[in-house]
């Protein structure tokens, strides 16, 4: 699992990309976290030790980070 105090290595994440506008922040981000939790639950049930770990990011972070754009991603919205 990822921890807020750790350095995030792009190769260890599955970006879940949501928009940066207000409507996306209200709806899509919540959906993104739900998808991320479902992925982690599945990994635990299947005893997949990870990484990669799901990480919800706004499209602004995604578009401005070459390393994230080269990773398989889930886009919502």
C-alpha cells in the first residue's frame, strides 16, 4: 500500500485519472477512490502483494508528468 509519508515511485502506481474541474472533484474523484479501493480489495483477496498500487490523480498531474503518462491508466469522466 502507498503511504502519504513515502516517496511515490511512478513505476509502482496505476494512475486513476479524474478531471480537475469542480464537477469532477465532486463526482469523479469519489468514483476514482471507489475504483482504487476495489482494486486493493481484489489484490488482497487474490493475495497479490503489489505493486502496482492505484493512485487517484487529477488530469493536471497526469498531463504534466511524463512518467505517469507512460503507465497503464484508468480514466474517469
